[in-house]
């Protein structure tokens, strides 16, 4: 039976729209945003968009979508995910799960209650769907690279332009740190690659630099995994690139059988570097792929790729690193 899909939040949500528009399983799309210009743009561009709303509540009541993408600002994930689950929708939620543990727990609990009614709640942790990380994960799972010893994953960002366009990112109301809001990508990907629980986290953060921001804008965190692997994650919003808006992601991994530096991999026994292709503008494509996979999980009634609990584990690890700097000691991530 054809599905009705909805999206709330038409910034990043436009990449989910691409997949719903393409999908043979979706014949009807409804959109919600506070910004009428964004709504009209996508209604005009995509024939499957049948109605647009300024109120999520009204859209859920009238349309009863089968699927909902929640791509609103971070601090709205809890009320919006809860509302969509209560309305009976399968939900795909962008990162971070939430900006604090309490909201994160509430979303997981709402997801558990919805799962008992047959609904799915998946996280759109898009890094896991990028061909670069898919390839590395395959090499780890196949045993080619052995076990992870150490990962460095940094995100060096110039946020001036983005925060001018979308001021909620730097608002006290959103209450997000750079690590929870953005570094969560790196935290999630190192958890994904190591594949073991985080045993302890330690981080230092600061608010140096000119940008007005209510929390730490630069954080260096260390994660200690069960089994001994270590990951180092640094995120900063205060890098002033020549062209505002740039993000440089730095990746390096040492394993028991090889090493990855940037997108070059060397495996023991082969005296050479091989290239793992990296996409320069990957968010539209990984978001499209993960949305298709979410639709397929619903249609085929199988588990979603990234269950909401994974989102909680990444959030709890990032929050532990943020707090540890204040408390001056390593902290274990909070349990659900
Ligand atoms: N790579 C990624 O996975 C990635 C990239 C960018 C953003 N994000 C996440 O996506 C979310 C949205 O970020 P963005 O950059 O698209 O922000 P944005 O500000 O560009 O878009 C958010 C949209 O939500 C709308 N909105 C706000 N409150 C609403 C409400 N109550 N009801 C309906 N619509 C509402 C706004 O009008 C806006 O159009 C955030 O959680 C962000 O962290 C993820």
C-alpha cells in the first residue's frame, strides 16, 4: 500500500524530501515548517507534495502520515518526535537525539512505547551511510584491518555563515555545546567503528574566540572503550576559514593490521597506500540513502539501521565528555 510521508523542518529536511519524492513506496508527501517561503518552494518543485502546514499538530491530526522525518532544531526533537510517535507515525529523527540526557531518555521511552504498537524510530546519523565510513566498517568487520587501537576524528568548522542563516544554533534556548550539537557526528562514527561500549570519557572545552555562543565552542574529548581502544574527538566552531562556512573533517585510524590517514589506507603485508574515495559534499547523498533505507525498513518490516538507542549512546558519551572537563575527572556515560 502506498505510504504518506511527512517532514517537519525544511532545512536539512529537503534532503529527506529527495528520497520521499523518488520512492516508489511513497505517493503522498506533506510538509511542515514555520517558514512559508520554504514550504512554497518545495511544494512548487515536488509534485508529490500535496499539502503544507505551519503547525505540526494540525498536520498530524489532518494527514495522519505513515512516516515522519523530524528535522527541526535540536531542542525541538523531543516534543516533535513525541508528537509524531503519539500520532502513530514511524519516525526518522536527525542528530543529535537531543541536547540533554533527560530529553534523550524521554525520546527513547516514547520510542519503546511506540515499538510495542509496531512503530519504528530511527536515527539519521548520516555519517554511518557515507561510502567512506561504510568501506572502513566493512574492512573492520571482515577482519582485514584487525581491531581498532586508536581513532582521531576532528571537525574544524567555521560556523559564522551557518549561524547567521539559522540563529537558533547559537541560542541559549537550544542550549547545545559544539560537541553535543556537531561533534556528535564524530562521537557516533567512532562508536560505530569501534563497535564496543564507551567505558569512560574525558574532555576539555573552552569558549575562546569571537562568536557569541552559550556553551563550549571548542572541545577536545577522549573516549576509552571497553577492550582498550581510544578515540580522540576535537570539534571547534571558531576556525576562520577564508570562505566562511567551511568544515574540515580530519580522520586517522590505527588498527592492529593497518592504518588510515585521511583517505589513504595501508594494510599489513602490502607495501602501498590505497585510496578510499571521499565525497566533498556528502550530506545530500547520505541523507537520501538513509531515508530510502528507512522507508524500506518500514515497507519490509525490518529493523531500522540506527535504532534510537544508538542515538542515546552517542549523546550520553558526548555529554559525559562535556561534563568531565567541569568535574575534572573521567566520567562513564550515563545509562538509559
Ligand atoms: N549532517 C547532518 O546530519 C545535519 C546537517 C545539518 C543539520 N542537521 C540537523 O538538522 C536539524 C535542522 O537543522 P537545519 O540546519 O536544517 O536548521 P534550519 O534552521 O536550516 O532548518 C530548520 C527548519 O525548522 C523549522 N522550524 C523550526 N521550528 C519549527 C516548528 N516548531 N515547527 C515547524 N518547523 C519549525 C524552521 O523554520 C527551519 O526552516 C538540526 O537538528 C540539525 O542538528 C543535521
